[in-house]
C-alpha cells in the first residue's frame, strides 16, 4: 500500500494507529520544512477525530457588543 501524504501535525493533536489502536499526543513541533509521518505497525498514523473537535472547540468565539 503506497504511503499517502498527510498534513503536518499540530501541537495537541492526537494521532491514532488504525491497526493496533495506539495513540500519541503531539507535545512539541520540530519546526522542519517538511512534514514527518509517525509510523506504527508499518502504517502512517492518522489524526484522530477528537483532535479536530478539540481545535474547533478551542477557537475563541467573537463577542457581539450591544449598541448604546
């Protein structure tokens, strides 16, 4: 199976192995120009759905000010 190009992980992302279920949380970004894949069970790990949900929930909501 050919390896697919994935987006680079962000700090706080959870990567999960689809074969064995191992999960990894990114706590530090290396800063390299190219994206690195984290491989488990000879398959690149994918960002879990929980990571995307955390990112959208963490975005601050815009405040609406009432006119005087």
